[in-house]
């Protein structure tokens, strides 16, 4: 269907529900083809209010011919041993440049988190549910957009090389653990090819676009991204309003 059809999607209301998809159904009479979940509260699961091992909502969506997508706003401790978590690089001493280095406290966090999320993703694999997997999104932030631009998530704040190393580290870790149900989406911020992990580690190129005053930006960016990554599908992975 690529180039012929458009697959619509909604995002869960924070993490583990289809509230937005239900709203679309209420307004239009149809569900979107895809809905996206978020492992944003990985550090808290399992708990009475969030338990990612309860996959019934994803199973129901898949069994009703829906496509499952997932992202991960990856929260890390604000400092070594802290119990407060964030994905804001200005609020943590966690460095992506140390995340793949053996012996660092950051690497200890990464290993523990990857082990935990692998278990949750394997529950979906056991149900034969493929996942459009979109981790480490918007890595470059607005670094390349203007002078003084910066990454707004910790995974991009140490620069392109550290970001790519982390992406590949995650990819190889999942592969070694036998995960094979993931379709990998990398999000471009444009002008950020230095952050691209490489064709061997990415299946789809996504682009997030918000607060535009004209719709002409969409075909222009689609064409530019398709030209930059000719062997990959291009998607609009997040979309805000067009005033």
C-alpha cells in the first residue's frame, strides 16, 4: 500500500490505553488503523496503576485487525542512585556518552532497563504481535535548526556519535535476546543525517511536524526525506495542528 494508501494512527493518552482511538471512532464511526502505546512509566511497572505485562488491550487491538505501535519516553534517574526520573537532559547527570560504556552507572541503568523492556516486548512476540517500534525519537532536537539549538531528550544531548552508539546497542541487545517482532522507526528532525543509525538498523524514517501555518510543508518534507533515504518508507510519525 506504500504510496497508494494512508494509514492513520492515534497515540495513547500517556501510555497504555486506546482512549484517543475511541475518540476518533466516536467522531468518525471508524477506528484508526494503528494506535501507539508508550513505555514511559517502565520504571514504575508493575504497579496497581500501570503494568506492562497486562497485554490484553494490545492483544484485543491486534485481534481486531489493528496495527500496534510503541514508543518509549525513556526516563532515567536524575543522578546515580536517585529515585527521581526524567528524560530532560537539563534535569539529570545521566550522560548518553556513558550509556554504552561498561562499568559506568549509566550503563548499569541501560542494561537493567533493556532487560526489563525486553521481557515486556517478548510477551507481544509470544502472541505473534509485530510492533512498529519507535525508540529514541527526535534525537537531534533542534540542534541543526538554529544557533543555540539543543537536544531536548537525554539520548541526544551527548551528540550524534553517542546517540548512534546507543541505538545500535539497543538493536544488538534485542537481537541477542531473540526479539524479532520489531519494525524500527527512526525520527528525523531534518538536517540531522549525522544522527542516522544506518540502513541496517532502521526500517522506516519518521518525521514529527507541529504548528505549521501552511500544509505545503508536508509534501515538501516528504520529498526531501524520501530523497535523503531512498531505500526506506517515510512516515509522518507525529502531527500537530496546521493553523
